């Protein structure tokens, strides 16, 4: 930072949070221009940027780390997303075959990422990236250098001609496009698969899906190898577990681990054992290709959801072992039904969209209190049934 900028920033901090935020925005605009972003583009990007408390709240509530695994999986791998994935498989069969041939990545996994990230392009996000990332840089408490790097990369994509500024709408965290690339990944791994001379993951399905396959290939995907199989463990199992506790299949078989249908384990390769709900719930042997999926979002629950949705799109059955809970999670259709029942019971939830935001959580807590239940704000089967039809 230049001395004059440092002095201005210190004066702004002394003047209060609003002035400090304004000074931070001005510094970001200058930094973008210094990286080759045209001044008028930078000015338009940062105009009216202000602290967005919604972004800060979302940064503290990532569902892959805060939801119970049965809630997370019920929401992401539901009948709607499976049916839509199979429809997309039929609609884009030739394109997916070309992508699989070019990158060697299982087409069902590519589709699953598309489906979970944006519901097959229906929900790509409504946050204007320059503003949401500015909030994370200038008002956030963690990873400010990371967010600054993503913000500068987004501006450079516009300067390079890959995207228009008004295409930069996506998630609170700066991911955007059909399969939600963050800007640095976009810059490094996006490909022009439709041959129009631009890497466009916002309006080009071929570019988006091929870029996703390229991402997985570069993350270590092994063509033709498995990524995950559901298993069970012996009663009282206390042996090794974890994604990184790799062992040959024969070793897991010797410990009594079996396929979920009861069959013995056979074949080559090494895998780790995941027990996301403990030994009484579904178990999963996960292979190197699972690690490639994990690299997309660095959350085991996310990689499990992608892997299971890919299997379901490919025609495999639901999980054979139930989750160890007496209050299962809800699908999106059931969440919408819950919201409708809450409204009918006199509670305010806002839009009926199947998304469990602050209003719906508050309504659930109020309904739980009415029924003498512990007020959790969680969208589960028990409160749905308590509200009746």
C-alpha cells in the first residue's frame, strides 16, 4: 500500500466504520485499475458498494459444515434433482459424451455438480460479485487476502474480455456460472468448449460442463476408476476410518466391511472409510476420484452428496442403510410443504421456496414452542408432521 493510501486508511478508521469501509473500497478500485482493468469498468464495479450484512451472515452459516448429514443429503439428493439430472442426461447426451471423451471424467459426476451447484442452471446466485467480495474484504473477519485475490481475479476476467461486468452475479462467496467457479479457478481452469473464442461459464453450457470436467481431471481424476461405494461395518466397529486412511479393499474386507447389499469386497485399489453419522449409519468407501470431487468444495458432506447424486442419475438405488435419526431431513418439496403448513398455521415465512432462511427458522421455532417441542428452528420430519395436513 502506498504511504498516502495508508495514511488515508488510518484516518478513515479513526473517523468510524463507514469511512473505513469507503476508504477500503477506494483502495480496491485503485488496485483493480493497477491490474489493467479500465477505469470506467472499475468505477462501475465499485459504485454504490456498501457493507452487506447478508453476505457476512452467510459466511458464518455454510450448510456443508452446519447441517446434520441427513438434512444435507435429503435437501441435495432428492427426487426432483435426480429426475432433472436424468432429463439433463438425455437432453445433453452428445455434449456429455464429447466432454467425457475429452477429459475422461464420468458424465454423471459432471451433471451432479451442475445439479447441486445451481439446480442445473436455474439458481446461479443473485449477489453482484464486486460488491459481495468487497464486503468480505472490507468488513469480514477472516481470509481477507483470499477474498481480495478473488475480487481482483473477477475484475481481470472482465478486462480480458471473457465476461461482461453485468455477468458477475453469483454466490455470496464469489462463485458464479452454471457450475459455480470462483474467479481464480475460472481464470486457471475454464475452457472454451463451444469454440466461440470466449471462456463463458455463465451463458455457455458446453463451456461450463467441460470446464468442470477439466477441473476434476486436473484434481487427479482417474478415468474408469470408482469414486464411492456404500458399505456397512460390523456391529461395534471401532477400526480405522477417515478419507485419508487408505487401505486395500482386501484389508477392509478382512475387517468385516461389506457392500451395502451384503456382498464381499473384491477388486483392486485403495479406499478410505467414511462414517459421517457413526458406525450405525451408512458407510462409504471412497477412492481417489472422491478426492478429486472433494477438491471442488473441500467438504466431505459435499463430495458425498455429489457422489450419491451421480449414482442416482446413473440409475443406482437409494442408500440402503437409513440415517440413525428418528427425525429425518426433508426434501425440497417437503420443505416447501413445511413452509405452506407454517403459513396456514399463522406463521410468517416469506416466500415459499424450500429454502430455510431466517424467517422460516424463526417460524419453525415458534411452531415448536406451540407444540411443546424443543425450539431448534430445524426443518425436520417431526415438525412437518406436527403441523398436520
